[in-house]
């Protein structure tokens, strides 16, 4: 195959893996201490620090790309070192952007008018002073009655209690679905509010499901339930376990990857 054709294919593959980047356009304003470099068809802004280290180092994190280089290294050398690792840099930038987008999406602002992800859609929180009783969902608006002097913490407590009640109902329906369709059911199940786990399964045949899953799309909830139910058969993460997950929930790989993008330390 001609070299040109190979290069076109390589470019096309890079495009496919980077669907979130806008078409190339250099940033209008470059921050102090930053530089802009063209990598492939992207303009990448990075922070450059000079240090006593002996080699050029790259870090990509939620602040973007930063480069540390020895004082004596010329700018052209730094640029070509970056160009050599362009694929890695661009991939990491996309990964971090996905990660921070997801993190920001889940960080609910507990105030009137804020949006809250709920089973794959966005609900708007509306504080209705004077409205008594539990929150009421009207189409995509969650009306929350609070005393006029109530603060944001009280709004959070009331909405989270509502979410927990919805979680009890939703999980019961889905667990029942897996029991009817696949004949597998836990001995007991309970809600959890663990900070670092979406679900767990104990040796006595009981499972726990995090009510915060209600912030995710329904298929992600199903995946977590299927995952814990599969542990009733296989108490490990070996190949037989994953094939048991696949019987219960064929789309498990996509859901697992999606969930992996979430930091464990999300504070809702
Ligand atoms: Zn597991």
C-alpha cells in the first residue's frame, strides 16, 4: 500500500479516536507562561516550566498539558519531543476532558434552578416556598417545598431522601426483571450510600446498591445490578464471572467502560 494511503488511514483512525475535538483553530489568547503548538491538526496549549531536571517531562491532568524542561534545551527541541508523542498527548487530553465533564455533570449545585441528572435525563430543581410535603416531579421539574428560611443543605437533604425513595422503587423493579428473565435473585438487597462503591455482594447472597446510581442512565443501573447478581454465581472477577454478567446484561462492556470514567471521590 502506498505510503500516502497509509498516512491517510492513520489520520482517519486518529480522527475516530478523538471525536470530541473541534476543528483546528489556534486559541485567541495564550495565558502567561503558556505556549501553543500544533500537533496533527490540533492546536494544543501547554504550560512550560524550566527546571534543573535533565530530561523533558510531560504531564496531562485536569489542568491540561504541562511540560517541564531543562533550562538549556531549545524551544525547537521541546516542540519536536512533543510532536513525537502527539498521539499520547492528544489521547490523554481527550480522556481528561471526558473525565472532568462527567465529574462536573454529577456535581449538583443545591440551589433553586439547578439541574440534576436522574436516570438519563436532567431534572430542574425548583424550590417552592410554602409548598408542603414531599417533592413532586412534574415532567422535568422537581418541585421541592421548603420553609422560606431553609438553606442549600436542607434542599440537598430533602432531594437526596427523594432520590433514595426512587432508588428503592427502581431497583426493586429491575431486580424483579432479572429474577423473571434469568431466574437469579439475591437473598436480600439494601440501599447503600458508600462513597466509593456502586454496588457490592456478600457471601450470604445479599447485595447492596448505591442510591447515587439514580444519577446515571437506566442501562448503567442495570449493569451494576447484573454485576452484583453475577457475583452470586462467581465471587471473583474471572472470565466465568464476566460471561455470567454477559448472560444477564449483554452490553456490559460499554457500561463498564462508561462507569470507569467516574472518579470514586465524587461528592454529590
Ligand atoms: Zn464485582
